[in-house]
């Protein structure tokens, strides 16, 4: 018995096209979510690296034992300017720790706002996009407020650990992503906003 060569019918082709369309409609949003999650994961990784660098710098400063303290010549924590420049460079820092770089970066030439890794979150504001490496100064009240308050003009926010809390104890430095929009798209897979990372 011989089979005749025959093509697909119009109904079969339409069915295949409809199925492909349905698959694409389901897959594309999932793919977009994966892209957003990848960006968020990268920013959280950078945030963790900068925090670790700040804590290592803090340890090195304390170990120097020279004029440490919130108002000393050698403050316990890196200053906002040092964070922006990504290195300890106060003239009063001991020589052994001066120019210590907080995190690996290809730009430590001393340009303020150009040294830290970029924040690259989904749906960033114009202010954040135009200053993705810049760090904004934050008070203890701002840093402890939940959600943390921010004006969204820069990518990162930093409280340098130089105020006493209600128990008259000096607080640690706090470093976080500067994005506190009420309806932010920058929540992670657990629904947590950048101000709480």
C-alpha cells in the first residue's frame, strides 16, 4: 500500500499557531520576571559586598587605635565622602589604612560618586538612573525608619554610625539601596522592598 504525500490542513496550521501564541503569552512574562530577578539579585550581591567592605574598614580603623570615635580625627566608620570615593582617605587616617579600598572597583581615581558598583534595579527613577553609583547621606532616624525614607535621587544610602540611639549607645553604620517608592517594582521574589534588604 502506498501513502500519498500530503501537507497540513489549514485547521491544523491554525491550531499550531494558536498553541504557539498561548505558550508565548505564558512564557514571555515569566522571562521578564527572570530578568528582573537577575537584576535584583545582582544589586543585592553588590549591596552585600559594600557592606562587608565597610565592616572590614571599620575593623581596620578600630585596630589602628588612633583617635577613633564618632567625632575623633579617625572616625570609627568610613565617612560619606570616603564611601563615595570607595577608599579611606581622610588625611587623619593612619598611614597603614589610608587608601584602603572598600570594594573591588575599576574606578578609584578619586571622582566622587563614580567608584562604587552601579545600582541597576528594574524600573528605576530618573534620579536613580542618573546617579547609579552615588551614595546619599542618611540620618539615624532615616536609616531606622521602616520603610527607610529616601528621596530617590541616588542609588545607595548610607548612615555612618555617628549618633547615639535612645539607649545612649552608638549605632553601627547602615548601608542600603535608596529606593522606597510605595509601589516599587523592585521587590524581590519574597516581596521584600529594597529598603528592607
